[in-house]
């Protein structure tokens, strides 16, 4: 079973004015974390330690069909 995670961008104010969302398909919190950790184009690696916290608190929705684990879409400002 896989889930759609809606993960908040994890650079907190006032360190940054940037924010956004990552939509990730993953089997578990750990897999979602690893996918985000491997994809560093949109965020500063200085905040890697906060990724798991955001994944665990993210809304997640069970998918009806099996999908490939991946970042579906990202939106950052």
C-alpha cells in the first residue's frame, strides 16, 4: 500500500521567507523521508534534520492503486 503525502516545506520563518509543499507518493514515512532527502534541488540541505519531523506530521492519504514512489509535484516560493 502506498500513500500520498502532502509535506510542508521545512525552512522556518524567520530564517527564510520561503515555503511550499511537496506531494510525495511513498510506502512509509521512512521512504518519503529518503525520497525528499535524495532530492535537493528545491531546498537547502542545512535543514535535512527537519525533514522527518515534517513527513510524520504531514497529511497522508491511502492510494487506491499502486503507484511508483516519487515526488509527484512540488511548489515552493
